[in-house]
C-alpha cells in the first residue's frame, strides 16, 4: 500500500464517508495531540495558573459546540429550523462554513480551536488586558450556542446526563480528597472526563433505547471512536467506559500532583 493510498484509506475516507475513526488514525491523532499539547505547555508553562485554566474554559466549549453544529447540519436537523433565531440558523447553514469536513471534525477542529486560543492570547497580551482572553472566548461561544438553542428538545435526557455526571464526579472528588489532591486543575480534569463519559453513556445507551427520535425517526447516536465503539457493543460496556475514563483521570491527576509536590520539595531543599 502506497503512502497516498494509506492516507486516503485511514484518514480521508473516514471523514468523507462519515464512518468514524479507526485504530490507525486514532493512534496517530493521539500521538500528534500529545506532542502538540506538550509543545504548547512548554511555550505557555509560565501561564498555567488556576486563573489561566479558567480563562480557557469558554474556548473548550466553543470547540465542542462547533463540532455539534457540524453534526446537526450533516444530519439535516439544523435545516429543519432555518427560520428560527431571526433567520440566524438559516444564515449559518447557507454559509456552509460549518459543513461536515476536515476543519469541523477531529483533528481539524482541534487545530481551529488552538489557533483561536493562540490568536486571543496574543491579542490580550498586545492590549495588556489578560482578562480579555476569557471575554473573547465567551463572545465567540454565544452565537454558536444560540445556533443550537432551537434544537434543544430532549430536556429529560439532559437532566439524566447531568445527574450521572454529578454522581460520578462526586465519587471522584471523594477519591481526590482521600488522596489529598485539592487543586482546581485536577477537579476540572476529573469533572470533564465524568461529563464526557456520561454524555456518551446517556446518548448511546439511554437515548437510543428510550427516545422516539431514535426508535421512530431513526435519529440515533453512535460511537465514532474506536474504544468507545468496541465497548458500546457489550451490555454495560459504556458504564465501564465511564468508570475507566474517571479512573484514568484520577490516576493521571495523582501522578501529576505527586510529581509537582516532589519538584517543589526538591527546590525547597536546594534553596
């Protein structure tokens, strides 16, 4: 298999055919993401304070919202609300900016979000107004969120999702307290994994089993990622998937917090 055929088979076709991810592109995307995250950390490590992490939260929601917008347009759901929000939904759909494609799915959406973050950081630095950074994120997030508002209908499942996320996060926080880990960074990381795993569990297992949108209209959720897709095929696989995500985040936080404390102690001894 030549390079062009390899790239087309494992990277181009999954996006064009909306077939999800495979083991090859998943591993390569993971390596690239880790390398990029580490590179960004080296560049911005002096900025990684509790305040800075909170400033980035709107941008995280922005990236996720754009991804959902692309799905809603691809599935034809957004087209059913073209005249709503004073015609804003129709305007966005007709612009084709958010059509399903490389820049609106992994890995493109990460590149777009990272570029927006970096540009916003530079802008806030040039203006010497650090609090402008989260303001930019919020201003960008609001119109994207408003685009999706007319499509909010299944509130019961949102409540279920939040309840599952709250319970799993609460248990995780108890573990963090037992390990004497109380940093905001760790709590945000653990809650993010709890929310993500709960969303997958609620959408694929609960929504697909109870909602008329899936049972009658055929608008069902499916897991595009390799590990989640494998576990979704088993009875309580996505419950286990949620537990694994939370456990992984706890272990990662424990290791990172432990290494941070060791560095601080080492510096104290040397000084």
